[in-house]
């Protein structure tokens, strides 16, 4: 039985732009559950009403952010090749302080949070002239419902100056990347006393400036353990909305770099994509859409400006280590960088102050970036996981579309939604509730639109969307 011709409207009550182009005759039926309800136009999600999240956002403190950055800067240099046994200066002193800070938070977690040093010896390699111990400091807040589902947030605590091999000069690294580490520590502090449904990992990683070695080891460790990392965020250079270069201040914007085509795409997967599309539907791109919905201005006071690239020109951050292993990942960074304040010796030259100094950080801005991260991570952890094994039936030629997926494990799962959009649309425009099933058929041609599936729990929390792959 087909649903009648639908006139889909946007939130203001008029037809949305995609709907104005055409009416759609939609026949939607969950194969195992009868007729599904009528499709709806997809609107922006309203700010989360979760009181725990709102309390956490209030608790994120610019003064604590400032204290963290000042303490990290006070170690003089945090270069990967600097001293590891000096209690006052160098990366070893920073490592020990970070471990102690994480442990202070863990002590208030009723055993839910544990702290560990993830250490390894990096052999001689690019920017590593001799075998060197590299240590990530990792705090894990175990999920209370689906602990095997994991979300990761990082900042890198190493620093550098103009010569990437100079391990002795002062390298304050206030913005790059004490700011990102401050975000991670504040998130760990405010979440330690809460019980997220899924597991959240807070990591201060090392050796980013030498070649992403710390995050590479961490990501590979997760991969070796078959860890279900469903999202990862790198916070790298999130210190200010003011570039201090005469450009307009932009204190309410943070960039989020999200790739489209997965870095880990195989040749076979590329062949399928070239046939059916999907350049704008990789897992990281879906993650970016999710963050834009749950962590925007209405809740955090920040505009999340998505940049549909893996990273900036000629640059890269720790999310790439996770992308290489097939994990959805993205990078937060400030809206406009001042390159005189990154990777520079501290000096004044021709009247210009060089160096990554704390005076160029805006602690209120960093706190707002932390709130964006908190909203994204908490919303991910409390919602159902992203549906797995989503396929689109291509066993026969038909103008209807059948989708299948694996059942989610969450005990409070309410069901699933099928979404679609015109192939020229950047975001989902239509959604159809199909119930707690694992198969749905929609009377729309798979040749004409892009489809996706997301999970919904009984509180109305929605997962990121999963795009289907062809299946015979």
C-alpha cells in the first residue's frame, strides 16, 4: 500500500527549496513491519534539553583553561626531543603534570575514569634522529550502557620553534597546542563525575610536530584491539578568534575540517564510488553534519564552520592517524591563523612579535571551543551508535529502493529513520520513520537520490547517519 502524494514543508511552514522542485510519490514500508509513516522535511535539530549536558557547558571555565595553558607554557619547551627526566623543563615534566591532572579528575569519578601512560620507543625516522620514548597521556571514561562503543578527543602537548629539530630553545606552544590540550583537560574534568552511555577517551598526545607519531601509535593500538571508535576529534590550534593581523575578529566561529572520500578507501571501494557516487557521504562527512546539528550556536554560542577538506593546505593534524585506520575523524581549529605565532622562535623582528606566546590566546574563546566539543561528544555518547552494515539492494533493477542494516545493541533503541536528499543537495532534506526494523523499502529510485539510515532512542537522541553501500 503506497503513502499518498506528500507535500513536504520546511520548518517555517512553506515548502523547502528541494521540495519546491517536485512533489514525491513515496511508498515507504518496513518490509517486516508494514506501512511506515509519512516522510517529513528534515529541519535543524533543536538544542539538546539534556540537563547533564547543559550543566557541563556551564561548568567549563575560562579561568581553568588559562591556568592549564600557563602551566604548560611554564615548562619552557615541550619539544618531543627535549628532556624527559627534568622535573621543571621539557616534555617529561609536562607529561608527568598531565598525568597527575588527569588522575585528579579520575579520583572523583567513582572508578569510571582510569588514567594510563601510552608509551613506546619510536625508531629513527623522519625528525627522530635517535630512538626516542614517546608518551601519550590517556584518560578513559568507561561507558555505562555500551562501553565497547568509543569516542576519542585529543590535543597534542608537544611544541616546536622554527627549526623542527631544535629541542632546547623556548617553545611556549600556547596556541599550538596547549589550547587543544586545555580543551581536552576541561572536558575530562567536567565529564569525570558523569556516566556517559558510551566510552569517551581523552588523550594528550605527543610527537605531533615530529610526524603524528603519538596519535599514530594510539590509533594503531585501537585498531589492533578491534576497538569500535565511532568518532575522533583533534583540537589543534584553537586558541583565539582574533588572528592579531589586522583582520576582523571572529570570536564565535570554529572551523571543523571533515573529509569526504575516506582516506582509507580501497581501490575496490573507489571503483564502486566512481560508479554510484558518495564523495560527500563518507563517515567523517556524516560526523561533520552531526556536529553541525548538535553543537551549534543555539547551545554553545559558536558557529561550527565545516570545511569540506581533510585539513589545510600543506598541513595535517592527529585526526589523520585515525582516518588512516578507517575511523571517522575531524579536526577543530581556529577561524584564521597567524603564522607568525606558530612554529616560530620567540623574537621581535622589524617590529613584529614572533612566537607562540600566551598573550595571543583568548581563554573565553577556548572555553567556547570546549563547549562545542562537549556538546558533540556527549550527544554522540548518549545517542545510539551509528548503524552498521547499511546496504542498498542492487540484486535487481527496480524503481523502488530497499535498504538493510544490522540491528543496534542499545537497550533503549526506539527504531530507525531513512533519510534522503537530491544528489545536488549538501545536507539531508527528507526523513522517514521506519520503526525498529532492519529492512525498509522506499518507492524512490536509488538512481535519483542519496540515502542514509540513522538510529533513534526512546528519548529522541539520534545517531549520525550511515550511508549505504551496494550489496548483491
